[in-house]
C-alpha cells in the first residue's frame, strides 16, 4: 500500500502502475542512427526489509534470537490514536506468548502520546528490571507540521533512551498518512517485539562472552 506522497512502507512491494512509476528508464543513443537502446535500471531491493544475509565462513558471529523464557519485557504504549495502539498491543502480546514469555514477566506503561514515549522508555530502562523495552504508538499526518515534530522527536528520543541506558528499545511507532494505513499495519507490534527480543539476546551473549574472557 502506498500513499499519495509517493512514500512506501519499508519492505512493501509495488504492483501495477506503481512499479512503472518507480522504474527509471535510461535511453542511450549511439552514432549509428538506429533506434536508441532502452536500458532498464536493475530492480532495487526494498530498504530495511527482513531477510537472510550471507556471512562468509570462518568469522565469529554473534546473533540474537527472538525467543526466551523468563525475560522481563516492558511495553510503553501511547494512548493517543488508541484504536490503533490497542491493536499494536494485542499484536505485541501475542508475539510474546509465541516466544514463551509469560504475562507475569511483561509490564505495560501507558503514556499520553507518542511524544511521551521516549521519556517512558528511558524511565523503564533505567530501572534495570527489563532486558528490553518495546515502544508502541501511532502518529497520523494531519494538515499542520505537528506530524513531523512528533514523529521525529519520538524516533530520536527512543534511540537516545537506548543509547544512554544500553537497554534495547524497539521502535513500534506507526507514522502514516491515514487511519486506514495505520490499521493495516497494526501487526507491527509483533515485529517490534521480535526486534526487542533479538537485541536482548544479543546483548546477553555479548555480556556472557565478556565475562568469560
């Protein structure tokens, strides 16, 4: 699904006329007077799309796993656009169930809106009770610059919370043009949980390796 501004959700495939609109065709002329050759640009891979990577043999690889029992996870949840964030929370909790994490090890902190998510995430991370924080929210573009300020500050603030505390903070904040687009992406709560668990497991392995050396 695309929006009117031409932006696409990361990893989303384009179809039909959208593909034609996105492809750039280079026309190369020669000196023979013949019809110019038409050279299509190679297909670009979607940015930030999940997928396998090829790592050469012989390297020391440390990779996290989105699983684990008895891990304490915190979810900071925006109440603004609650119809959407409630579905994000449902998706996140279902993924935690699949990962084998019991509900008693999950803490949910509601905050007024997406702008308050970084402060909530920072406060949770500083308790050192949680291996990872999942931030869930939704910012929908309106007719003013409010969208850019809130979305940008939420993203940079959540990154800062992770960098300052060393606790992984997963970004599960939807930034869409319409409510319909947001509702269609409500499963991103599960994706944020998988990211949080993978990073938490990765950090745990790094700490264990450092203690053993």
